[in-house]
């Protein structure tokens, strides 16, 4: 029997340095994420220059340690996959140059992977964590499934389907024809939803990143105390807008501040809990109704929710409570919603590798359209 074979994935598009080894069935053999959150928290957001310097220091040692610990030899690695966009240009460059150098020196083919296509591939991966599974919402019921399970729970989304990408940099509805074969349906006209979460958290003095904190505090608050309009909800158009929602929250915070800096803000404030609950209810309402409408219009049996905000408990609950029959909604395991390299390596198995010359000439792309090729 021949040795199993793995693709090495590398991801450095924002503030996470990540590497992973994934086999052709999407089974994750190793998955390392070195987060820079503590580094950026003092600035209240990602500082691109600081992020790229950190990638330089962390990337290669992280890969070397992972390979050593995994017991997988370079002879079992069939290729190197790397995010080439979209993302912060300096950050992408660090991962890309590392990947090029490794592919060249180890004589392996290089795969250029679209970060957002990779997010959408997450439910086809099998995590290497105990009891980790993807959430599948079907007819208002929650099931936990894995692609390579050995029973009825072994399921994956069918192609084509609608994908909802909700991350710190992007909010978009896409038509997913196959692995890495995507077309944009509509996107946000201004802020990404994760960006809005991070910004409102800053206004309420909740630290960085804001999404997980706002999500946690929203569960304690009353979503009806503060009224937030649902942006573009009734327009009938599939696009999103979150900047108005963010400003509406900032205005409410101003209104309840006493002008002496004594603003009752921070995570212990019941007022903040109610603001979080109101904001989250509005954001989630828009995401759920627009994505379900799109899936229904296109007769898409599956709807895949991907990106960091797919961790959001309010979004998961609202999709379950929507109880739509005929549409199955997929949420990857939270460890595979936020940035990781397993999704990069897993998707690469379905792509063509670059030839040696194209590999050496590959440049990172800060913005990269869906469906773009090298
Ligand atoms: O996909 P991701 O890791 O990075 C990008 O490609 O942008 O997403 C990061 C974003 C951040 O804005 C973070 O605040 C948000 O995902 N996020 C959440 C939650 N967990 C992470 N937003 C809302 N609720 C959460 N539980
Ligand atoms: Zn991402």
C-alpha cells in the first residue's frame, strides 16, 4: 500500500499565522493557528505592518514544529498550498514567499488558493479534534455531521449551492458551483459584518476582537430595549449594508453617555448587554432572511455559512428557529470558521497546481474577485 499523502496549507492573509496538513479526503492530520490577537488588542484592531512582521517571525517555525510533531515526512507531502488573496498585502506576501521557498526547495508543486473559496470549503473537512463536528440545520432541527463519518451522519453539502460568507473583511452571497468554483451574487455596500461587530465593540469599550464578546453579552441582554432598523431588509435586493447599523449603535451610546466619561460602558454594564442584543438581533435578522431568500429563489438545497461570524451563536440559533424546510443550513465547526490553513490545504486538492514558472512568479492580491484565476 502506498503512503498516505498530504497537502501542506499556509494561511497568513490577516492576523492569524496558520499551517495544516490535510489528506485528499479532507481529513485534517495537523492544524496549527498562531493568533496575533494579543498583539493587536492594544491598538484596538489589526495593524497591517505589525501583522506582517509577526508572520515573518512565526510562519516557518510554526510549519517546522507542526511537521515534526505530526510524524509526517516531507516524502508524504504532495504539494504546498497558500492563500494568494484577498487579504492584507504585506501579510499575504509573507505566507506566499514562505510557500514558494518551501515548494521550490522540497521540489513540490504550489497551489494558489482563494481565501474566501477556502472558507466555503470548511464543511468538507474532518477536524482532528475530539468530538468536533459541523452543525447541520435541517427542518428546524440541529444535527452534528462529519464528511467522513461511518454512519448516517456522514454528509456534505451538494453542489451547486448558495454560500454566505461572513467574516471580518467580507460579507457576501455567492453561488458555489463546485470546490473553488464561485460567482459573486451580492456583497456588502460598506462594512463587513465582522468589521461592524469589531467597531461597535470598541465603541462599547469591549476590546478586540469584538465579535465573540458582543455575541456573549448579547445573550444576557434584551434585544427589544433598543430599536435598530434592518438595513436593506425590505429592498428585495440581495446586497448588505452594516455601516448604518454600526453608526446607529454609536449614536445610542452617545445618547446614554453623561458627558463626563462616565458612560456605564464595558462588559459588566446591563446597558451594554441590551445594546449588544439589539445590534446582534438586527445583524442576524438581515443575514438569515437574505440568505434564505436567495437559497429559495435559486432552489438551492444547501446553504453554507462560512467565515469568522459563522461562529456566532445568535446566527446559528436564528437559522434553526427559522426552521425552513427544504433548505439545509451548514455551519462549519467553529475552529474551521475563523481563519485556518486546513481549509487552504483541503481546497487545494480540488485545484490544478501551478507550473514551476507560474509558481515562482505568483504575486499576492489584496483584492481578488470570485472566480479569478492566476
Ligand atoms: O474569517 P475570519 O477569521 O477573518 C477574516 O477573514 O476576516 O473572521 C474574523 C471576524 C472578526 O471580525 C471577528 O470579530 C468575527 O469574525 N467573529 C465573530 C464571532 N467570532 C468571530 N463575530 C460575531 N460573533 C462571533 N461569535
Ligand atoms: Zn477569513
